[in-house]
């Protein structure tokens, strides 16, 4: 009997993360759906299904990362795929963006993603397999005025993803280990991302 696969998703409260959690659950996967502020009213929590496991994880709170991963492994015994989805955008003239807001953009879109990836790789290594999917953006290939920080973080993510794929492949320790980049563009108008892409704040 085949073992049920499990996926670990960051930023599952809304948008692509929420849709991904529901999709993988619908096709029979175990899902560790993480979000900054899970509430009893959230639809994934209300599912009350043994294959949907909601955990708190805030990419700006380093201490929240390992406990969420450990809880997912304890619940499902294994994690097969990491979906790094959490992220946000900010706009504004670069000259007017305070340094702390630049740091915040990279903490969420890049450094926090790196922290989650680094934390889960030993589990993949122990299982001799796994997969990493990073949700990037068309803004990681082209940029526009007023999006300098968001684009910079996504350009950096593209470089990190490509280099990581080569590194893990060269180690020859993973059986079928894959590192992929998903690049949404245009279609995000059907999510809440655009509404949150405003000014110098994070929801």
C-alpha cells in the first residue's frame, strides 16, 4: 500500500497558498498548512480533517519555523514537498522606502524562505528524497517603477532557486530531489495579492 504523500505549505491563509492547500488535500495528500495567524474561523481549520494540519509559522519569527516543521513530521511521519509560498509586495519610490521596510521585504520574501528550506533539508536528506517549490513572480524577471524592493527580492529568489537546484543535484544524496520555481504573473488578479500590494506596510 502506497504511503500518503505530505506537503508543507507556507502562507496558506489566502491566495495561492490557500488554493494549493485545498488542491493537494483534494487529491489525497496530507497537508501541513502554515500561516502567521491561524484562527478557529479559518476555513482550513474548520475543515477538521485528519489530513489537514494547520500550524502557525511567521517567516519573521525564526523561532516559529522549526516547531512547525517538527509538528508536521510528527503528525504525518514525513514531509515530501516544501511549497515556499508566503510573501508580500510593497510599492513606492526606492528613495522614500525606509531601510527597515527594505529589510522587512527581504526577511519575508527571501531570508525567511531560506530559513524554512534550510530547516527542512536534513529531513529530506534522511529520507533520501524530497522536493522544494518556490513561488516566485514575473517580477523576478522584469521590473517596473515603484516595485524596486519587491522585484529585487524576487530576482534574488530566482538566483537562489537556480543555485540550490544545482547544489542539491551535485551532492548526489537525494533520490529524485527536485527544486522548482513557480512564476505567477497576471493571474494574481484573482487573488487578494493586488489589494495587499499597497504602500509601505504588510498586512
